[in-house]
């Protein structure tokens, strides 16, 4: 399958490489020319913009930071809409506001273009090894058609419902992940403050009910003081902003989400927004005056 791919960041670059490994022909574009050159060296073809991609592909994937970037890549000047023919399919794998997904989808539908919203979870390690979790919204027939393509990048692909449902599921995921990371940081800080070794506490509790994929991914980073980004705080702030906006629009209280958002905003104020979201441990370090780091 000849596939366009827009957005070769921390997640997009390895995802695109996995599509090439699966035998797909890729046409790619990104503002980061080093990333484009890397994909070209793997066999991809470079395109100037979304319009150039849609001129020679029947489907394209977008993997960009937020709603405005998707709208620009798809509907802006030089965007996919300029050359996409009826029957073209956009698979937006970005994590954006579900309402905006629906609005973009409606504008595309008026031009005969189909859309799936298919955000991912798993971070850079799972993007690299092709075991991401993908949650998909859109027409079921379109989902069925592109399921094999999505499976080339994922360990699980789940159909959630109509367009926008994929991003609703992703926001729910990000709420759970954010609160879980905060709880791990709080528990390990508590352990250190009262005189126990955080690493031994982690080993003691990881096999019980408190254990989780999040704990196993983030506790070792906190203990090592390693905040190299797999998923940056600034991106999680973006996701929680979308979650809060969506929740408030339908009068759903999300107090835990709001609390963790304020923790992340505090870290942003200190200049840590480019670090991994496991750096929530830094928040507890500041308020407790004790470090988890061994």
C-alpha cells in the first residue's frame, strides 16, 4: 500500500519505519529535514506537503502535536484537501480534541474524503517495537479496511465507535496515566521521607494490586533520576487541557485530572516541560524536600 505520512517526531518516525518494514511504500513530509532524510534512507519518498502526498496516495496518516497542526496539514494551504480525490482516507493518529476531529472529518466528508481518528498509547518504546495500543473512531467499514495497516504499528487496535471516539478513549487513557504517575511519585516520595528505600518499596509492591504498566515504566526512571522524554510534560499538558475542556463541555467533574494538571503546570513554570512526564517526581521533591533518586 502506498501511504502518505505527515509528522516524523518522537512517535511518528518509528511508526513510519515500521510501516516500511511491513512492506508499505511511504511518501513522507515533516518540517524536520533530518527526520525526513532518515526515512528516505529507509526507502521512503519525500514530499513537500500534504497536497503533494494526496496527489499520489489514496491514504495518509497524520501524527502531529495538536488540533491546529492537524487542521493545517489537512485543510490549510498546501494541505491534503487541495488534491485529495473522493475516496481518499485520512487516518489521524495525533491526540487531539475529539470535537475538532469531528469538525475536520465533516469538512473532509463534504469533499468525499473519509477519516479515522486513531490516537495511540505506549510512548516511544512501543512506537519503536511496533506494539502501540491504537483506539479508533470512524466508520466501521473504513476501520476494517485499514486494520492491517494499523496492525503494522501496533500490538492492539480497538474500534471504539464513531469519529471522535478514538480521541475520547485516548483522553480517558491520559487521565489514568497522569493520575497513576502522580500516585507512583507520591508513594515513592513518601517511602523515602519515612526512611525506606524507594527501589525496594517498588520491587515489593509491583507484583501486587498496586502494580501497573505505568509503574513499571516510570518508577525506574524516577529512581534513576532519568527524565529523558518518552512523552514530554508539555504534551501531557496538552492532552489534559483537551480532557478538561471536553469534560467541562458536558458538565463532568474531573477533580483528579485538574489536580495533576496543576502539578504539571508547576513543573512547566520551573522549566521542566520538555522532560518526561515521570518528572512529576520533581514536583514532590520540591514540596517534600526529599529526592527519590538513588
